[in-house]
C-alpha cells in the first residue's frame, strides 16, 4: 500500500486524467450498458425449464414459463354453463379474445365442454388465455396483452353478469406496480442527497462532497465495465440497480473511512503527502481487504448453476472493486491537492475518539456478559423467525387490493377453484401417449381442481400436445408443492414422453438448483474470507468469530423479511401491500451474497483499528474501547448511508425490489448496531488475549508474523 500511494502521489495528473476519462466514458456507456442487459432465468438440465422451452418453441411462445390471463364470470342464480344462452355468451367471449389476441392459446368451457373450467357448484366459470409473448418484456410480463384483453372484454357479459379479467399481469396492472418508478438515476440522486446530509453531519465541512465525487466516478466507471461484460455474457437487469445504489453506498463508505483517518493524522501534526501516506497505510489497507471480501462474497454466486445469478455475481463483483480502486488512487490525490482547502469550516476535532462511543464501549466492556446475551437474544429471535421462510412466487392476493382483476381472483377463490388456477401446470406430451389419458390421471391428484386436454391446433401440433392441470392451492405454499409432486408422479406414471412444465415446476426446479448448490457457495465464501481475515489480523479466532456473526446477521435479515413481508407485519402499514405469504426464491440467496460482504466491511474497519490499538497497548479491553470510540460513529454513518440507498431502491414500483431493499436495509442496520456495536465488542472483550493468537505454523502458511500469547500481551490483559 505504501509504494502504491507514493506512486499515485508522484503522478497526480496522470491519475486524475485517467479517472476523468473513465468517468466520462462511463457516462456515455451507461445508456448502452443498460440497454444491453437481458433477463436470463434458465435452469439447465431441469425438467420444468426444458419443458417450458419446448412449449414456447412449438406453440409460438404461448405458455411455458409465462402466466396466463383468466376471464372469470359468476353466473346468476338459476343459470348454469349448459344453458343455451350462457353457452352462446361464453363463445362470444372467446371470439372477442381471439380477435384481440391473435395466435393466443385459449381454452374454456365453450371450446372444450370440460368441467375443469367450472366450479363444483356450477356457478363460476373461467377460461385460460396464453397470449403471444411481448418481445420487449424484461421479466416475462405482458402488459400490452393484458390491456388488449381488458379492452376486448369491456362491456362483455355472460347471462347479464360482467366478465372479470384476472391473472398476475392483470393484478399488477390494477395495483399500479407496473407504472414507471422514479428511475435509476433519480433513485441514485435521492440516495445521494440522503448521503450528503449524513456526510455533512460527519465532517461539518466541504469535505462532505469528496465521497460523493468518488461515488460518481466509481458508478460511472462500473457502468463502462458493465458494457464490456455484456459483450461476454448475459447480465441481469437487476445489476443496474445494484451498481447505482449499492455502488453509491460502498464508494461513500470507503471514502468516509479514508478521509476520516486523514483528518485524524492531520490533527496529529502530519500534513500534505505525509498525512495521506499514513492514512492509506492504515485505513487504505482496511479498505482493500474490505473491498476484496465484498467482491468475493458476490463472486461466489458463480458457484450456482444458473446463468441469471452468475451474471449478477460477475456484475456485482465490479462494484466493490472499482470503489476500492477509486479509494486508493483518486482519493489520495484529491486529499493531497484539495483536502486542506475543502476541510472548512472544520468544527469538529478528530484528535480524540468520540466521547459518546467511548462511553458506550466502556459500558459494554464492563457488562460484557449482559451485552453479549442481550444482543444474541435479539439476533436469535430473528433467526428463529427466519426458519419459517417460505420460498415461492408471491401470493396473488397481495398483488392488488382492488379492481377488476381482484374481483376475478376473489370469485375463483370463493367458488373453490382456488388461487392456483393463476399458475396452471402445463404438461407436454411429445410421443404417442393419449392426452386424454394424461388428463384423466391428473384429475385424481389431490389438490388439482381439474385437468383438460383441448383438441385443437392451438393445443396439439407438430406431433405434440399440451394438457392443462389446474391446481387449487397457491403454488408457493406447502400444499402447492405437494400438488406439484403429485402432478409429476401421475404424469410420469402414464408414459416416458410426458413432461411437466409451467411456472410452478420451473420455480421448484430453480429452488432445487440454487439451494442444492448453496452449501458450496457458503463454503467458498467462508474459506476465502477466513484466509483473508486471518492474514489481515494475524489471528485464528477473530475471522472465525466474524464469519459466525456474519451468518447470524444475514439470517436475522431473513427473519425481518419473513416478518415484514411474508407475514405482513409492516408491508401493509408502510406500502399498503398485504402479506405475500412467501418470498421470491432468488431473494434470500442474493441477500446473503450482498449482506455477507457488506457486513464484513464494518467488521474489517472495526477490527483493523482494534488490532492497531492492541499492538500499541497489549490490552484487549483498551483496544476494544479505543477501536469502537474511533470507528463507531463512522460505521453507523456508513450504515445509514447504505440504508438510505436501499430506501431509494424501495421507491421502485416492483414489489420484489421493495422486498429486496427491505432485506438489505434491515440487515445493514441490524449489523451496524446490534452486531458491531454490541455483540462484537462484548465477545472480543470476553475472549481476551485469545483474540490475537496465531501460532507459528499457520502464520507460515499465511506468510505473516506469528502472534503468540506473549508475556507482554498477558501483562497487558492483567492491567486491563
């Protein structure tokens, strides 16, 4: 670090010119990079995904992993689907939809005469409509088809009763969630404004703008690299949100730590390049270890066998690496040339540790057992809540609170058909097996309302046929999972050429593929993080403790997600969205990857200062008090900045992004307060001199000096 900083300070103009060029190129590349992002949710070598691909190829994209639209009508008392007038009206509804949605795959009681489309009491009937896909759709939604179908059914009646159009796209339309949100740049600007307020409080001078300058350079440069990455692999659209908002938080955090240490060195009599050099040897070194740790946490996503998550690993890895590079090259130049001028009016001294945080650390050290127990009680309570985590698609009942689509959904549920009808099982037959035989077998499966094998070119072509099985329970529930297992067993028992597709099957395959490889991902993160931290802090117990607490911290964030969204203790009060009943299957994994690295950020900043103080005093308690006193305000400020960035993300229109922002935001606050400010100092004080133990043989492997329990250390502990 020392040699790099000397080179940077000796070539200031070159460094600034390179970063200006990268930033301007990034501004030009941001638009093309965003346009080049593509959704890719494939699950290779899984039956559900392969079946959906085959259905989409043979049936012009209608069906497979897309959700259908469902026209629903509840007949007046005394009428039934067999009444001549009702049959005529139902046929007219089909005709309207066929005209509005050319080449759509449609099945109803009017076209099949099958009781699958009728409730047990005969009072409610519905149709299944698979429109052709929208080529401009990012995540499989088709608002244009929903609008066309809704317009076609406007004024349509069956036996005098209105026809309601439901389905996930229709529910989203009624909820207003598909309206354009504030946009990435606006969200980043909102997050930046919140960050500026925090920085003004921290620095009380014009230095508050320096971290924002670093963030702009880092974000724009990351977009430039992202454009290059899109030439090599498909990258998920979610990455753009992460670069803008997570990049904002991380870049500011790293700058915050370095600038604060630079100010401290200036109060100790150093000036000019000397102060910058000293700050980079301490805080700069911590930033490097932290950035590498965050990058590893994200890169570990490549251990998962899904292109979608791998691309997020590649793209997400760029964020901390570019932010780190800016912090150790551009930031030293800015501080050396402009720092002393920007540090005005300097109304806060950095000569001493924060009095409030010093008193807090002293109280925790005195009541170490109580502090550790209280902190662990809170974390473990949330971890217990996380054990109720239900993976799957969001409950359809939570998507819209009112509207035509909601009325249609309620009609299905009240009729006993169930919410599961919104995501039917699609069974593809590629051989000589009789489709009617398959439908007959599926009707006997528990949890299936009915199964139908329409005999029309829309449903039978190129030597294949599609059978539709309509489940009763929500596919994201345990009952929905059991129904899927029953459908698969019944379908496979009929013939080897029968394969089960549809969204429930694809989601189940996704969960199996991702969480089957999850232990490998955790192992990669754990091993690499342990080695990095053991080398950084010359200790075996500190990295082990850090990893355990980080895992608990992420699990606690999952618990918040379960309570706020799955059970609705907060989602309705804050966003007006009812309990979702389940969490999207990709979300806990992504939260783990991001929070594990970000949480380690704070751990590295705190432990680096504690290690420095321990080497100086030989006392663990003194190291804890000084370390927390010096870093407590910075860590909580950094956490607040990231939290504000995630609040900006929660302003996005999609429910999934709101949930994701909730998990990340809650995790960051929990980690910076309960974990780092309470449990960490208490546990380190309890472990005493054993924190710093590093025998000779692992020290040789790590290529660092051993850190034994020396007489000086023991004496220091006894004095403390």
